C-alpha cells in the first residue's frame, strides 16, 4: 500500500470521528435554542428542557422492561437463572442435563447420541457429588425435603432446616449419629423456630429414626449450635387443628381465649402444648355449638383422648366454666 493511500485512509477515518463527535455534541445541546437536552427513557425521546423540542425519538432501550426500587427486588426480577437456595447441596449453581432424548428442535436423538448423553449425565452426576461431604449433604437435604412435604411445612422452614444441617455438618457434629437423625432434628428445630411446630410423634412418623433417637439428637444439635428455640406455644397449633377439622374463625378465637386464660393461671407449665391446643379446640367447639368429637380431635392432633379429656377439664376450671 502506497504512502498516499495510507494518508487518504487516515484522513477519512479522522473525518468520520469528527462527524461522530459533532453529532454527539449536537445531541447534548438543543439545535433551536442551544438549551440543555435530557433523555426520557420512558418514552424513548431526547427532549430540550427549555423549549420542549424533541431532538430524537423512537430510541432503542437496551435495559429491562421492568423496574426495581431496591436491591432485593432487582435480584428477584433479574433473569439470570434460578436463585440460589440452601435446599440443594450445590445451592443450585450447577447445571443438569435433561432426561429428554431430544435436540433443540424437538427431534429424537439417534441411538449413538442417546448413549453419549447418558454417559454425560452419569459423569455430570459424579462431578456434582465428587466427595463424601457433598454426598452426605445431598442425601440429608433430600430427606428434609421429603419430610417437609409429608408434614406440609412451608418453604421458609425447609430453608432454615437446610441451614441448620449445613452448620452441623460444618462443625463436624455428625460422627456417631445418623444422617436421617440429624436431618429430622434440624427440621423439627426449624419448624419450632418459624412458629409452625410439629409434635415429636408427627416427626417420628415421617422420619426413618425412632423417637428416642430423635429427641437425643435434637437436644445435642440445639446445645452444640446454640440454637434459640423457644418452648412450643399451644397457639401455634390452633390454626392447623381448626383447619383440619373444618371449624369456624369464631371457634379459633374462642380457643385462643382459652389458651390465654390457661397461660395467665399458670396451667401451661409442665403440660404438653399439643394436648393444651387439642383440648382448647375441643372446648371451643362445644362453646360455639359446633359438632366435633374427642376422637376427631385426637386423630388430628395425634394425641390420646384421655389427655384431651384431662386438659379439657383443666381449661374449663381455669375459666370458671362448668365441665
């Protein structure tokens, strides 16, 4: 390439840069009154603040179509994949190979391609749980999710239980204890901390460990992790019992009043909160003229009818009501 040709191309490039900078300067000032221009992102226009002239219109918006007013809302609306969660051993950061043997166009894969994809799935699963701690965590979190589903516990309880189990695993509290026992204890503690408790009998029914092992492991986990677990409140059981029995809001309010009266009289000390709640529901149903039997309440609360009768009499005595 000759020297004259090089100078010509350099001159043309400089002229183009000059034109671009001139256009940018023109946008920064109003061509009519030389006033300041602003960009209206909502309408896609560049407008003069002084005379109102629309300098540019139909601009391309490269941002998202949604708005966020704080960082939490921005993270929730961001489209960069599923959010991280403590309920998965890898916190949901890994990728999964789909089980459908189809390509991007929906066509079925050939026999050779299916074998290749199956090998990739196998190796992907091996890399996801490449050491014993991750395999332990995967099994335990699966148990927590299974038991929480059987007990109807919400998402926040499952997340809290997963965090508790991760702490126990990180503090090396598992040697000498079963994975199922620690997982069940973590879920039991999380349910009580979230104000959505379940009884030990309910936990033992869906767990793969005995009730004795559950109580022993639970005390150990709470003590070693210094968990702030408050004593179970009978009022936390009332909404579930009322809902399962199909009783009214009036009955629930009456049951709360009975529990509050028992608390003020000091009757709750040393008594099972499940028994108090069940007896309060039964007594409230009778006071509001709703038909419910001790057997029905016993089935819902998973407690004996004898306990319900004993607590029922004590509740009525605390309220000075005839039994």
